[in-house]
C-alpha cells in the first residue's frame, strides 16, 4: 500500500511504499526526486507520479492496492 504521510516541508512528501518502506519525494522547480530504487534506476517511479497527479488535480493520493479495493478486485 502506498499512502501519503503528508507534507514534511513545502515541496516534500513522505510516501509509504508497497512493502512498508518510507520514501521522501522532493520537488525542486519542475524536477522531482524519490529515494526508491525504481527512481534511482529509471529516474521515474510510481511514488512521484502519485504526487504529480495530486498536485495537478487535487485528488487524494491513492495506492494501487487501495484502487483495487475500491474496484472490488
């Protein structure tokens, strides 16, 4: 489950990953970084996309697991 812990500071978010690890997402200008392995290998990750979607739409940050629960899977 990936859930947001909330703002730590302006332009920083803590996300709990699917295995319970916490990742810090930082935004500097238009650039986002994440502490997860996916970001370090590909310079993109699901955690950053969740924050970007939240900022663009104001929608709550919802994990893939939570989406499956809402959809009845």
